[in-house]
């Protein structure tokens, strides 16, 4: 039986309406924890961009990468609107995921 792979495009924020970072991964919880623990050198570590505020699931890595690249080109206001469609108050999504013991939050928008 072949296992379906999931890939995630995610947005981290430094705070509500703050600095944003967009990335792609095949393990959302692990990757966000790496950002938080400072294991990812560069932008997120330098600017403390650790709050998971949005993510999408994708079944194909090329599709996920293409979406990540498109989102990175978006104007900041568009990115903020996208986040606020599902997460009006910019709540950090990771604590609930960890509390539930899930690897993927059930309310995430499908890719």
C-alpha cells in the first residue's frame, strides 16, 4: 500500500501583523520547532519569526514549491488577508497541534 505524502506551505509571524516568513516542508511540526529552537539560521532566527499563523496541505512537492514562490511574491496586505481568512487573531497554531498530539491541525485549508 502506497502512503500519500503531504507537503506544507506555511507562514510564520513575529507577532500579529508582524514580520512574515513563508516556507515549505514535509513535516510541519518538526520544521516549526526547528525555527523556534533557533536551528534554522538566518531570517527567522534573526527576527524571531516563530509564530505559526497559517498553513496549507499539498499532495505534490512541486505544487507546494510553486505555491510557496507565488506567496512570496504577494504584497504584504494580501498575505495578511490570507492569514486572517482562517486565523483572524493571528493565534499561534502550533500549541494546539502539540496538545492534540497531531502532526497536522484538522482545520488547515487543503492545498
